[in-house]
């Protein structure tokens, strides 16, 4: 784990103890709007020819935080055969991604574990906490998503934020809790790009986000489509190829979205 990641996890631990962390709902209006659009539209017949690819933007994360234990093994597993499964943020290899959303969605792969909860936190570059919560995770593992509540102030445009998630093996946050982290920065959407999105189907939207290097919104849109239509071959192929392209080979074939 890098120096900055170690400091961040210790900061998470201290602030969680000081403020108290309560189980909260993470469903929000923005996510519901995307789900409604996906459910209403389905996958159009001409979407079969659409390929969602990611064009990485220029620039890197303020700190490199994805190596070592920030993408590490989970100790609290009841099955020794699962011990080498990794706890992974679904982010590009740069650990840095863009969003145009005021309240973006974050994804992580949680392996099979005896833990029942995880701790999530989002902070600015100076370590000031923007949001933190605990969330239930299933012991069977899977892809977990966290959506920022729309009651929070929007992320500031142009400002980097670091998000992190820790698995609470003992039911509480500790300095040695399995931990991942990554970065997000919100950018302004141009009027032309907004118009393109409005005229596009959900899968076309995912492709547009990818072309413009907007990782978080591309992934969230494609994930909603996969959850709504888990057997659709076009969506499955796009999902797997996308994750392979950014080095997420170990979870590319995972189709289970965790349901606590």
C-alpha cells in the first residue's frame, strides 16, 4: 500500500470513530432516473453494432494508490480456496477517472468474505471528508455499487476527490482492514455533448462517455443495462471487453451484482 493510501485509511479509521458511522440507504434520484431510462428503452436492435471502448483522458491521479494492498487479498474469508480473490476498485489502471455527474456512481468487486459490511468514504485532496457511510455486502461476493446521495452538494468541477472502501472484517474499521482507493474528478459537460447524450440510446450514451474518456458515467450506464438485461450478448461482450481493456481481467467475466 502506498504512503498516501496508508494515511488515508488511518484517517478513515479515526474519523469514523470520532463521528460514528451508520448504515444508510444509497439509492438516489439520479440513479433511479438512469434505471428508469434503461428499463424503458431496452436495447435497440441497431445497438448490436455498438462497441463501448474507453479512450483514457490525459493526466493521472494526484497519487498512485492502486498498487499493493490497495488492490489486495481479503483476509476475512471462510473458504481458503477463496483467499486469493482480490478486492478491486473498478477503475482504469491510472486509478483516475472522470465524471460529468454531480453525484457519480462507484463500483468495486468484493470477493467472498465472512464480513457483512464495508466502509465507504470520499474526501478531497486535502483529506477533508465529503461523504462517508457503511453499506451491507453479501458474503457470496460480487460487484458492489455506491451512489452518492443527491442531498449532498454536487462534486465541484475540476476538483479531484479520492474515494476508498474498506471491508469491516471484525465489524469495525481497523488500520489493517482490507482497503482499496481511487480518484474521481468532475468535468463540465458541453452543450453539444449534452445534446448528443439526449438523442442517444443508453448503450449509445455509454459509448459516447467512453469516447470522451468519462469513465464513471460510462461504467454506470453500462452496468445498469447489464443488470436490466443480464443475458443480452451485446451487453455482455461490451462489458467484458471494456474491463479487459483497462486491466480488470480477473473480474471481467463477473456478471453478479451484489444484492445484500
